[in-house]
C-alpha cells in the first residue's frame, strides 16, 4: 500500500481530504468458510479532491496484484451489460475499424464485449491480469493476454499485432494508479486514424445520487471530464465526443483521437461539474442512508420477517460494512455468480448463496443490494413476488 500525494491526472499536489469511510476490508475479497475465523486485511478508505483539476481519488493505493489476479466480477453475469457492450463495439467498429483491423480491449474481463464481435470482421485482443477470467475468455475463443496493460506491453503488442484501430477501456481507468503509463501505451499502440473509447462512472453523479457504496479500494479514481481532458491532452489525445450512459450508477463514454484541441462539448461539461461540490451535504446523506437501512432491517427482524440481500457485488460489501450490518440483521445474501456462492461477505460475513434459496426458504423480503441491476433482478423475482414476496431496492427504502 502506498499513499498517493499527487493528482494522477494533472500531477498537482494540492489534494484535500473530502470524505472518509474509515478502515474497510477489500470489497471483493470474499471469504471462504476457513477464512472466517482469521483476521481480515483492512485499509483506510479516504477520498481526496484535487484543488487544481477537480479529480477525486483515494489517498491509499493498494497493491494491484493483491486485488486483480483473481477477479470475481464477471461482465457476462448481466444481460444488460452484454447488450451495452455489444452495441458499443458494433458502433465503434463500424466507424473506426477497417476489415481485419485490430480491436484491443483493456480490462477485457471474461471476454464478453470482444466475444460479441464476429471474428471474421476484425482481429480481437483482450488484455486483463485476472487469470480466472482469461480461462473463460479462452473458452469463448477470444485471444487474450493475461497481464496489466502498460507501455511495455503496448510495445510488445505493437510488434506482434501491429497498431490498433480501436482501443476500448470500460470501467478500467478507475482501477489504474499510473494513468500516464496507460496513456503512453495507448498513444503508442493506437493507429493514426484509430480511436480510444473509454467508459468511467461519473463522480458528480456518485455525489448527487449518494452512491457511497461505489467507493472502494479498487476504485482509485472518481473522474470528471476536466481531469480526464487534462490527462489526455498531456498525452496528445483529444476528446471528440462525450456521452452519458445509464450504467454503473451513471457513467460517461468518451472518444479520443490523436491530436490537439478538445471538442466544443468539453467546456460546458467542465463548467457544470466545477460548480460547487457539497461534500458536507453528501456526508449527511450517507449517514441518513445508513440510519434508514438499519431502521428498516431492524423493523423487519423484530416483525419476524426474513430478509435476504440480492447481489453480492463490491458495493454490497461497502454498504454492509459502512452500515455495520451483521448477520443478526441480514442473515443471508444471494448472487448468481458461481464463484461467489459458498463464500462470505468480507467484514460482515453474510453467506452468499444461489438465488434459488429465495424460493426455497420462507423469505418475506428481498432487498436488492446490486441496485444498478434492479430491473433485471426484479424481473427474475416475478414468481416470488406473485407468491406474496416483497422486493425493495436498498437505495429507495422507506424512511420509517
Ligand atoms: P455489479 O454491480 O458490479 O455490476 O455486480 C452485480 C452483481 O450482482 C454480480 O455479483 C452479479 C449479481 N447479479 C445477480 O446475482 N443476479 C442478476 O440478475 C444480476 C443482473 C446480477
Ligand atoms: Zn488534478
């Protein structure tokens, strides 16, 4: 673990602490039954804001190999995300990739996005350090390099595959400490007429929607347009398009080409996001959210109702730990990801079971912790609801 004292977008050194979640376990470090009795690794979770460019980043940077060699989030577990990435690839390949051109995905996870591209249309290459995910990608016949994307790796790929017409990096920039190295790699590998397309969750939405559960050790950065534009222009890449996306609690998709001078879209975005961010109000709303969740669970338990949490993403770990909700208040969570089942939530120790447990047990309430998938999960629970089960989302629980 290191403490970062400069902004990773503008390299300024005026970082101001704005929000502190205390000592937290690693959100994706699901525990086996044997690990339950052992001490858990914890690390401070503190957000800082750059006074120069408005970048928001964690003060403590955990060693990436600890977090990413065995990664439990599978893109393919959500049908909505599969459709989302298929559309992204289809649109950008049509625009930027000639026949047999190269598409590189940084942070290619289980190969979901690349597998939507017909292999006869262009050459595909996934790059991701998670060994467990590369196995899945290989099964899908997606060419894959099991490493972190760095300038050194970019040089090797350039030699072995030639330049890339399209480089895609979705929900990966926030995980990378050395963004200068990543940008140097992109600059090197990207074809002169090629495009870089990135997607990142949007920091201002995180704030305005009180999405404190998206703050965890793997998410080193919480971007706005201004810090990103600053970063890319330092590397000779210009932002040509900004689009909002309703995924991961509100994201932005940016397209970059080689060259200087950002699109006219950038200035109004920057002005909008630099209007005052109210961290005190955000902190107050986080507290309220915590109190509301505890009150709701306590009332359910005292009324003899069995509540099950739906979804065990990292954000469930953060919320349960921030609210300090143990198995007395929430005895069980379910998740459709096979490699999470049989494990336990870090810190608060709820067992993670197959969703079929909801129908098997006399569950009276389901509270959706993976709130960004509310619609998809609610659809799956239609039968349960028809039998009188109640379904709520953790972010819209009633206040009493
Ligand atoms: P995410 O919030 O990081 O996208 O993770 C979503 C989690 O929710 C992931 O662990 C899979 C789980 N999930 C289900 O269990 N059932 C579902 O229907 C969906 C969409 C997700
Ligand atoms: Zn900065």
